[in-house]
């Protein structure tokens, strides 16, 4: 199963990434980590997947928003 973890490097995002690394079984999930703070070229992709804020995990097209670190609109500025 494919998963994409979008984040912006904030403390909430870093903590979520660490928890995610401990929680998802690597034999079941192929996880790509996308730091939107350093790779803004992926913002439109995240938005088209339904991501409204980061950190967010997309598992096979379903978005799971984790806590609330930053709105995507803040990353576009």
C-alpha cells in the first residue's frame, strides 16, 4: 500500500513523522515523506489529494489530517 506523509518541518510535523515511522509496518506500506517547506513544487499535488493542512498522511488516496501544524495556504506565501 502506498502512503505519502506531507509536512512542513514544524515541531508538530516532526513529532508526527517520528510516530508514523514507529507505527506503520514497512512490509505493508511504502511511505514517501514530502517536506513541503523545502519542496514547494509538491504543494499542488498535496492540495489535489485533499490535503488542507500539515502534517497529513495520504493512504491510497484517503487523507488523514494529523493534529494541525500549518494550513497549506500558509506554505504558499
